[in-house]
C-alpha cells in the first residue's frame, strides 16, 4: 500500500503518501475518531499473534481525562468487537506518550503532576504550568476492545525509589500463565529535563550533552490485574535508548531485546553502539563503532524463512561526525558483538537521532523510478497551492488519490 499515517500527540494523525512522503491531510481513521479536536497518541502497538494494530488517544482536562483505545484488524479496519474502540476515564490531567499491549490488555503509566488549573486554562503554553509531583506514578491495565471485559480498568501505584517512573519508553509487554502482566521499559530518572535544547546541533561536546540529558536504564515491571502491583527490577543501569524486539514477539513473551547504547557504561553518553540483552540469562553483548561514529535507533529485520527470535538482522543508521555522512549498518541479530556484516553508504548525512522502521512487505519494494515519479508529482501539487494539503479527511480535496493523478495531470508528470 502507498498509504501511511504520521502520528503525533498534539492532534489528529496525518495521512501520508508512502512513496513521496507528502501529506494528504488530517485523518479521523475513517470516522473511528469521533471528534475532530481529539488527539491520537504518537505510538502504535502491534499484536503479532492476531496481526492487529492498536492506537490510543487522550482527551486531556485538568480535572479528569478520557482515554480512547482503538483496535484495527489486518485490513486496517476497526474490529467488530465494540466497534474497535473503548473509552476509559482517568484521574486528573493524564499526560501519557507511550503504551504497550498484551493478549488481553493495554498498559499505560500516568505520571503524577502538579497543575495550576487557572494558569493551565489561560496560558498560551500550558506545558509551563505543569511540574512533576513526588507522588507515585499510576499504572493502568485496561481491557482491550477485543476483550470480553472491554474497557474495564485496574489502576495501581508504582512504588517510588527516588526516581520517577513518569517517562517510560515501553519495549514490550506480555502475560504470564497466572495472569501477571510483565512489561519492560527504558526509564529516565527525570534529571536535566528543563533546559533541553531544541536547536540543531543539540550539543557540541560530551559535557554539554550530559548537561541536557537524563540518566536512562532498563527496568522490568510486574503487576497483576486483580492482585495489584508486584515488583519492579533494574535489568541494566547502562545508558541505553530506543529498545526494540523482533516484532513477531510483540505482545508475547520475549527473550531478546536490542537498543542503542552509550559508550560510557552507566554514565550518560549519546547513543553510539548497539547492545543485545538476553532477558533469560540477564547477559548482554555490544558492538561500538569508531569514536566519531554514532548509531541511531536499531530496527529488527526478519530473515525470510527463519522463525527464531534472533535469526534476523539489526539495521541502524550510523552518522559519521568526522566526515559528516551516514551509512546503513547491518548486524546479525544472533551475533551483535561481531559488528556489521554490511555497511551501505546513504549518500547524505542523516541527523543523528532520527527514527525509522523496517517494512518487510513486498508491496514496499518500490523502484527508484516509482519513488522519483511520485515525489515529483507531490512537489508539483504543493506548488499549486496549500489547498492540496489542508484537508481534514481520508481523501484529497477533490476526491482524488495520487494513483489517479496521472489521468488528470499527465502533462505535469
């Protein structure tokens, strides 16, 4: 398919043309999102066992918030159960940027916030009226739309240990045989969050980076929907980023996890190498490039015909800070410590920290000519005026798709 979706936490998602990377307009996902002013979260979760995709959104308010969970089938249509959606009330202002799913549940962590209600309503920058509270964060276990108890919620406090659990980056979640929900997440300790630099380059020295970045570590949480919170344990205190697994194990028990890692162990450092964790033996192996080279987010690419958990490859975009160019590096997932088996120059410099994903579908194997043709068409359309890019539905303003454009605008192609 040439249709994509760009998610962000500030409003409706945008429909994209996957070849041209151009914007077709805002989307309410075929009417599943009922209110145009509703926001959809910036994260989707994949159910590998059922081949389904879940999204969430939060209608935020200072007194209480509404959590909306959406579940789509393999044809990107809402599932028939509960019309593919459930709504749940949450206490207070619920600012949540990530979640994970299991076979039966969606898992969220809500930070405790201090809020000046009047300033929040009147401020042009409401984020500046919020501060982190010392109270424990809340973990919400919500029954998915496909669950016979859809929408039921169990909420528990996460015991504090001196650092906040507010800014978790979920890696995966699953259920044990007794119903315990287990989720792994990269936790930030909340330090150095006020003075973040939004200009490129964000930092020009290690000291500057450390002054702007928080300490991160890998944790495992266990909670039972009926019996309450059980435990949280630090798996690794090394500085890591962008945790991923083989997506075939999303929502299921996993053994291996991959992450970008800093080169200074437990000390704060930018993502540079690639680390693999064995969560059965709690061991790890890493590969680090040259001191002037920095890997971004790792992506797991499945090897055709191999159903093992680590039989595929890890892809990452490596930025060479000395020569200012980027490469795609390919590592064997089963032997990360051996380093790349291939390094492919991209031909340009991709800024360090950009995100990406691997698409294994044959429909995504476009030729260079197809991509170039679609991109040129998108450029032509954008020069004709903003009307092409200011729609608020799943269709263009004239009811046309890019696939139809050659018939109408063949002289521009």
